[in-house]
């Protein structure tokens, strides 16, 4: 007796349409990425700052200082590389070792279709791990200055990318000047441009407003939101359904046949 093969593409599609939100979202959220910063050291020197050390993600849990134990001001850190690499702090990870470090957790989501949709839908923060430590000219008071616990975000109201420092003074320290955005396969995207001194940095370093302190680039890879994943899975099942059915029917004959 012949058994009619079910129309698996219709069955699977119906089940998926019943379960999935409609229409599916194209938003993506970050899981990994990193920023590369190349400081223009002569410009920093104009403001009395010279490289001291670099404290990477291993220092995420250190207090600012001074403290009874190791802190950001007295840790040996690493050599002051230029450029420096700031990896993405994993989503949900927020720095809370002391009230002077208030970096937000990574919460960035966006539509990766094009640079235009990236700007139009960018929401949340891109938290970056790492701290640069600078020695202050004795004529300007001496000591050390810390920059880091950065978060990159799109300021839709002012139409610009901003890099905010979350050590001691949580403010938009730099604007990303002449930004270039790209999008690519796998929801990857990048943002690059100049580190331009903001009005807030100008309060700390008199005359810093508008100065180009370095080159900045963030490169990210992302994963689709659950709705998008479900939509892609549905497509795969629709294509594979008939093949799976044929495989299931290939049963070995009974003994003695």
C-alpha cells in the first residue's frame, strides 16, 4: 500500500508561523568585539600628560585607589602600548569594585542592514575593558591620571558617536570625529574616526576642546536576536523536511524477509 508523503514544507512553515513573532526582527546584539586606540602622544604631551602604563581586563576588579591592597594607581600594569586594544566587556558584566568605577554593562543592539540603519536603531552601550594611566607634568601638579572603563554609544539627539569615561567623572570624554561606519556578514559592524576632545574633557584639560587626541576603531561581531534565529531555523527546516521524512521511512526489513 502506498503512503502519501506529507507536504512537509507546508507543515513546518505553519508551525513556525504559529510560534514566531511576525514579522521577525532584524535587530542584533553584541557578543564580542574590540576597540583599537592609537593615541597621538605629542598632543597629550601638550597638555602635560606622558604615558605611564596600560591596565587591561585583568584589572577590571581593582579599585581606583588609594586602597590597602592593589589598585589602579599602584598596580604595575603593562607597558604602554600604542595602539591599545580594548576588548568588549561581556554583556551583563558591570564593573562594581568601588563607586569610582561606574562603567555600564554592554547592552548594545542595532539593525545591521546598513550603516544608515545602524545609526537609526543603535541603542545601549558598548562597554570596553581597559585603563590607560598617564603621568602628569610636575608643573601642572604631578601625580597620575586615569582614562578608561569606556563605553561607546550613539547619541541620536546630537547625531554623533561618543566615547565616555567611567572612572571618577562619568562623562562623554571624546567625540568620534569624521566617523566611518561599515556593516558586513554575520551582523558585524565597525565604527572608526578621530578622538576629538569634548567640552567635558576641556574642563579637565584646559584647551582640549576640538583637539584630535588619537584614532579610534571599534570592530564587532554580533548574533541575531531570538526572533531572527527562529526565522533562519524555520527556513532550514522547510528545506530539510522532505529529506528528513525519507530518512525516517528507511527502516530495515523485518527478520526473515
